[in-house]
């Protein structure tokens, strides 16, 4: 395939040749890259070509909850959103805490249209020896408080896990909330029905910002003491991000800690929770508009290392319950690039920053060779977008199994073409809107 006249994130206009699974050449347009006989040529003038996103935080729900999502439905959403690598979390059923559970999940992940990593989790029943024999992406998300799957663990087990991971150079991703600092009183009284201000706000009042900040600090201290590489998942407060930045500056010798934020904490706040009701219940919860804006600022300024989605689908029926019964989590893998690219279109973020936080940084932090950059020799994981052509996000036009999105009605810039190692996995005709998907070409990024 020869992609001609595409603008890259840094503003250079280039022709990009794909041969087999990798990028063969990146040359100035008209510098002599001519199409071979029979080679597909994509005229990309007026479009931007970006590296496929590496979403290091998804919950594709198999095995155990395929009514919420499957590797097929989840990876179709990923492909249509320009995510070419996903990393699945261990709170499935059975939880991915030993070698057998890893193998079962790996068998199901063979359905994926995009490349994937599989994380291993930590519970009282985990079997580190058999888990670490497998091609694990990372340890995590390790839950310091209960979330979906009730995998919250105590500090001593967390510290054992850090030691096991450090001994094997495996990064550890952490769900950092301290449940002793939750405000139980917030769940007293009338919590209202679905979609009411009462219940939506109560979840944010219950899982306090202080609970996140305290757990982030604890995780960073324990990480530094054990020499483990710690990555804080879904950081939702400026306080949490600032703690990571400080620890990074103090890191002497050891791998510096990193942090991730989600699109829902960047684009939604407690004010939206009032409208979303229980559909806005997730962990950590939506924060005040002031904290949301402060998190966005830290993304723009470079303090945030990674944007990943914490794609956590549940069905409409499951979410349409009272606050205590509705499960936590929102879908998001398909709207990651679209929302961030819309921020670029509006002038709120630079395209290079977006490329770094969704592709280049996650690939380098987790050490996956060949991903996250457009240069000769890299995997041909490519996304073509028209930054002048946003469209409204509508649940009915998305491809995951959840059937709803917390971002309904916001604008997004969606891909026209997505390739995974040179294979076209998604294509949309910009004129007719007709879409097509490719084959299940995904493979484990740790197995190469
Ligand atoms: N974020 C959530 O609210 N839910 C996630 C679990 C998690 O990441 O904590 C899920 O798996 O549903
Ligand atoms: Zn989590
Ligand atoms: Zn998660």
C-alpha cells in the first residue's frame, strides 16, 4: 500500500509505503515513491496520518461476561476508533490470576481484529509463578479498592506483588483508591432513580478525591521501595497527577512512575453526572468541573503520560438500576482518538501531544517494540483522519456491544482507515459513510 500526501502529526507532508506488516519508507511527497503494479494507492491529501492508538486499559469482558462485550465486538469498536492495540484487564470471570486463566483468555483473544496485550491480576488466589511463565503484558490493574469484579487487595499483598513484578521487570498498573477514605454518609438517604441529580452526585461524593490522592501516594511509595515500575491507572484528580510528577522527579535510578487519564475524566464532570445518572457511575468517579479542567490542563502541559480509556462496558439494562445496584464503568475505546482529535480541531491540544499520549508514550512505557510511531521498520499500525470533518458521537453508530455512550452528542473526528500491521481492519467511505471491517488479524504484542 502507498499512502500519498498525508500530513503527519508534526506537520510534515509525506508519502508512506507499507510493505507486508511494516512501514517500508516515509518520504517527502514527489520524492520518488511510485506505486508498483497492482499496489493500492491511498490519496491522503488533506488528511492526517497518525500511529494507531495503544489503549493500555480496556475490559473486553471475555471470558465470563460476553453479554457485555466480546473480543470481536470490542475490537471492532477499537478498529473503528483508530485503536490498533488494546490491553485487557484481569477482572474477568475467571479472573486472570494464574496461567490457566491466562491461556483461556488468550484463546478468546484470537478473535481480535487488533493487536492485544493481556494483563495478569492479583488476588489472594493468584499464582505468580504460572502467570509470569505466560507472555504477560503487565501486572494489573491491581485493585487497591474494590471495583467491578471485587478484586480489591490489602497493602501487604500489594507489596508482595510489587516484589514479584520487580524481580521480573514487569510494570505494575494500579487502581489507586483508598476505601477507608470513602464517605459512607454520601450513600445515606434518598439516592433517587436512574438519571437523577441525587444519585449521580452521590457516587462522586462517596468515592472522594482524597481517597484517590492517598492511594496514589501509597502506591508510589511502595513502588519506589520495591524498585517496581508503577503506572497509575485512570488518575482522575490533579492531586493524583501531581503526586506522580513529584515522584518521577524524585526517582533516582529506578523506573520513573507514570500516570494515565481517561477520556471521561477529561471531557465529563459532576455536572454531566447529573444528566447521566447511574450511566455516569464509574471508579474513580466523575469529579468537579474545577478538577476536570485541572486534569485537562495537565494533559496539555505534559504531566500526563498516557490517555487510555478504561473501556468498561455494561448493558443498558444493567446500568438502568438504582445507584447501589448499577455496575461501575463506561465504554470508551471507540471514542478515544475522536474526542482528542476534536480537541485538536478546536485548538485545545496539539496533534503531537495527542499522538504521544495515545501511541508513542504507552508503547515506550510498556516496552512494546515497533508500535506507536510512523517510521521505517515500525509496524504499519496506521490511522487516517480528516481533521476538518467531525461528526456527532451517537451510540447507534458505534460498534461495541454496550449500546450506549456517556459521550452522546459530543463531536468526534473518526478515522476513515485503520490498519494493523498492514492489514486494513476498518474503512469508512467519507462520502457515503459505508463501513467495512477486516479479518481477525490481532496477535499478542508480547509474543514476538
Ligand atoms: N472503572 C470502572 O468503573 N469499572 C471497571 C473496573 C475498573 O477499572 O475499576 C470495570 O471493569 O467495569
Ligand atoms: Zn480501575
Ligand atoms: Zn479498569
